[in-house]
């Protein structure tokens, strides 16, 4: 994943960098691929007990196809909409919201979609829970979208997932 570079640097500095938990190479390649960066950081964790097993690595979202990603987003949205959901789960999901969506996810969506959203329900653009709900609702009502929106988003699941993940 890190093309030709060791994440802890050249051979003569690796041991020192490993001991000081200092990665120096390669990870910047993945700043725009959060799932890959997450996986690499987990694999490079200084504490062995916090590193994933090979089985856990194989099940990491970095390796999921678009259908599995979309199913996950939809299932998660359904899960957190129930009254029986532990409020701690939602709080844990929302705690890093600004890192995930910036100042608000509405700024990243096309005006046509925003207009369609407002006709059916009010959404909080600063909330991951509401973004997941939009994804879930638009997936289930994809055929009801305007032709322009379908063309903009692309096909299910690949274009749809790429639209929202971007």
C-alpha cells in the first residue's frame, strides 16, 4: 500500500522510529482515502494488542465493495432510528462529526438534491445521523429521484456510494 516506501523510514532509522512511534513515509498517500489510512494506522499501532488480526484486516471497510458499504450505511441508519438505540452509540458516532463532515454535509450536496430533501423531511446538516438517513431514504426511493439527480449520482450502488462518500 505504501509504494516502495517503508512507513518507518530508511533502514538506518527504522528501529528508532518504531520505538518512538514515528511514521515518516507513505501514509500521506492516503490522506484522501480515509478507510485505507484508518487500516494502516491500526496495523502500525505501537501496542501489539491494539493491532488488528489478519482476520480483522480482511473484514475492514477498506476491502468492502460498494454494495456492502451501502448496505452498512442503510442498516446503520435503520438501527439508530429506533427508540431502543443506546444514546451512547449515537453520541460516539457524532463525537467526531466535524472531522467527518466539516461544518455541514449540506454544503457538499447538489442544490437539486437539497430541494428534494426539503419536501419530505427536515434534516440537520451538522448531524451524521441525518446524513445516514438521507442516504437510506434516497436509496430506497432512488427511482423517484429526478432524471437529473439519477444521472448526477450515478447507478446503484457504485455511483450512489461514491456521490455520498465524496
